[in-house]
């Protein structure tokens, strides 16, 4: 609905980067994972079937990690997640691909960041 800041449904996310702050807090950079085919104008990486299997997501549906829709939050204070238990982990190769693509996009100014730190 118009004006909402939180999604109505639970959806998987990829924590692409974590940064430990000096005050014992962890800043996380969170990317949504979607089953809706992204528009060509969006920046994304398709999740290979084997990576879906690794993280415990259904493998019969295509998925994409959205690179241009970054959320930031403080892990220890977040009220966004109902369950903080990881469902799985992408391989280091796929994680590196996500991180390097995200860095290139961030440097070019092509990503929208929702700052939940405030």
C-alpha cells in the first residue's frame, strides 16, 4: 500500500556485506531475493539452481538477487527480521560475484540504498 516502508510478506534476503563497527554493532547490507523477473532496467544477478539448493530455497522457481535495492541495518538492533536464523549460505564463488557486482554498481551510483540505521 502507498506510504508503507515494510513489505507485507516474508521474503528471503542476501546479506551481501557486513561491517563491524567499533561499538560492537554490525552494519549489514541486505539485498532482496525475488522470484519476480526483474525489468531489464534493473541491476540483478540470477541465482543458479545449485545456489538455491545450497541456501535451502525452492529449486523449481527462478530467483534473482536485486543489486540496485540495498537496505542497511544494524544486526543487533534490527526489528525487521522475525527470524535471524540463516537458512543457508551461498558458495564463496557466488558470494564474491554478488559482492564485486555490488561494489561496481555502488561506485557508479547505480544503487538505491534504504538506510534503516536512523
